[in-house]
């Protein structure tokens, strides 16, 4: 149960603005979350959710990520237009950010790494009360989003972004 296989269509995903899209063929490795400080900063979050791509199974179907060398052995791919974290390249292979996949439903992390750097309260964040103000949610529904839809599309407007 360490690998994630999806039958049928290839897996697709990309950044928030649509400038970078990817397609993966083959079985993904084990989904994980990394608590190291570099992942926290790279994702701007509490941890980095990643899944390993099959060797030679990833293709960039629209644009390519920009890369930042975050350590001697690690580089991180992101969209240069919108900043979405996309990839983690290391000597053992390439991992893709789970949140960048169009369908993330079967990519629940199966392991945590670098737990010594885990923020102490991260294990209790979902114990907090849920915000339930109906006016807040009505306002959120009225937002006009420029976010790329969770599927490939050839005619997606870039809203002034250079591709």
C-alpha cells in the first residue's frame, strides 16, 4: 500500500494561474508530508505535502517551473507567474506537490518525515472550532476567481500573465 495507482486517465495538475501544467503517466510513489523548515517556507505552510513521480513519467504539458536551489542537493520548482509551489527535485527523484494535482482525493499522506521540525500545535489544528458565519460564506461565494480550473484547457485566459 505504499504506492498510489490511478487507473484510466493520466494524472494532471498545475499551478494556480495555469501558466504551468503537468501530466503524469504511471504509478505514483507514497504520498508524504515533510515538516522540515525548508518545506514550511517553500510552501508557506505548516508542512510540505508531496508525492513521488514515476521515473520518466512526468511531462510539463504547458510551461515549465522555475527552479530555486534550496540546498546542496535539493531544488524546488514553482510557477514564476503566480508562485505556486510545484516540485521537489532531489538526487533520488522528483516529487510533486499534492495540492497541485487536479484530483487529490486519493493522495492522503501515508508517512510524515522530518517530524523533529514539526510545529508543536500542528497536530491539533483540526480540533479548533469551525467558522460558521453564513454572511462570511455568502461573501466568499461572490468572489470572481481567476484561478485555473482543475482540468486541462487550451483556451484558458492568462489575465495579463506572460506564458
